[in-house]
């Protein structure tokens, strides 16, 4: 059994991860952390009855007391780097879904992994469908350089654009390069109407109750458009990817960035 702890245990993703890990025969929940801990039993939190593991409020203490091998982090952009540093310092392998990490953050994690010989997996999206959507978009960009991204999420999301949208734009850039899109003289009559600008790729973020996580990548060419769309209609969509990462992180080499790199 691989010993797993979860940071952000009371959150939307944290609870879903606790349920999925609890059901998995190769993984065992040994600890959980959340900033607003009431020291609840994790089993009761997920409707599985008492399992004798409580939600703590301090990561270092929980690591000392529970000796995890893997830390899953679904917290927030202000918290995640500190959690990763603590985990790696203690020889615990991070599996990170929290978005909002900068390029410098990812480089720091890569370096920490190398220095400490501890592995980590970071993925802006753990759903297989979203990974395929990104790969198909990257391929389509070879033939359709004009592209815009619309991402749609629940209205409790802290970061915009989504980590997935940024990763999609990065992947598209590898196949088409930076360019201006739209009329050279276009004017925004309302600031922000054309969305965020990632090397010419416009990214539009919708935040509404009712959504989970959705993205459309729209390509335009002469007399045609191509739309690649992915919908996470429930957070269960992320669980096979998270569980796979928990199992693979002990044996990968250093930092792996992106679920696609462990799916094959
Ligand atoms: N990679 C992927 O596939 C996915 C990534 N995500 C990302 O995961 C992250 C979490 O999403 P979601 O579950 O919806 O968010 P939630 O806000 O529902 O959950 C985050 C939890 O972390 C808690 N928290 C805040 N600060 C700390 C801290 N210092 N230590 C421990 N816990 C803390 C929050 O408490 P409080 O509410 O009090 O702040 C909350 O309970 C986001 O960055 C999101 O973008 C989400 C879905 C899929
Ligand atoms: O906050 C979310 O919900 C999600 N966040 C990730 C992102 O920012 O891309 C992954 C998924 O879109 C859900």
C-alpha cells in the first residue's frame, strides 16, 4: 500500500481525492490537512464511517505523525509552493493539481527534486479528456494558426485564466509561434473584451454557477472553423489521473509536468 496524504482536504477536489484514494486497493489514506481543520475523521468526512485518520492543520506535524510517501495538493496558488517545499524537504513525493504556479515555480520544483532525489508530478489538469483536447489542439495548430480559447468554470475558482487554458496556449505555441490575430487596428470599446493575450492567442474566462470545468479551443481558417471541446461534468473526471499519479510518482525520474507524460 502506498501511504498518501491530502492537502486541501475540505475542498471540492480534496474530498473527491479522499474518496477515490480510500476506495483504491493500492493506496491508503494516512493523513489530511486543511487550513480550517476541525480535526474531523476523514472517513466521516467522505461518508465512509470512522477510519481513525483526522484532518490536521499543520503540514509538517501531519508528516511527522503519519509518515506519508505521497502528498496530494489541491489547495490554492498562495499555499501550494510552501506545501511542495515542505513535502520535498521531508522526502514526501508531491502530486500537485493546484493551478496558478508560475514558470519560475515549476523550475524551482524541478531543481528541488533534483537536489533532494525526490520525485513530483504536477499537472494543470488530471482528466484524460482534457489532456487529449490539449494534444489535439496542439496538432490542429499546425494547420490552423488562428485560434482562441474559451474556458468556462464554476464561480468559486480563484485563478483566471485556468491552468488548463494556459497549458493549452503553451502547447499551441510550440507548433505555431507568436503572431498577431484579428484586425491590426481593432479597438476594445470595453477593456478586456478581447480576453487575455498569450502571444497573440486570446483566452476568455467565463465564471458561472452550474459549471464544473470546460474548455473550447476554436480554430478559424478560410471558410471554416474547427472547435475542440472538453467538459468535466463532475470532479470524478480527475480521479483516474490523480490515482495514476499517486502510483507512478514513486518511480518517475524527478519532476514530471503534465499527466500526458505518465499516461503511455
Ligand atoms: N489539476 C486538476 O486536474 C485540477 C486542479 N484544480 C485546482 O485545484 C485547486 C483546488 O481547487 P478546489 O478544490 O476547487 O478549491 P477549494 O477552494 O474547494 O479547495 C481548496 C481547499 O484548500 C484549503 N486551503 C486553503 N489554504 C490552505 C492551506 N494553507 N493549507 C491547507 N489547506 C488550505 C481551502 O480552505 P479555504 O476554503 O478556507 O480557503 C479549501 O478547503 C485549484 O487551484 C484548482 O484550480 C481543480 C480541479 C482539477
Ligand atoms: O478550478 C478548477 O475547478 C479547475 N482547475 C484546473 C485549471 O485551472 O485548469 C483544472 C480544471 O479546469 C478544473
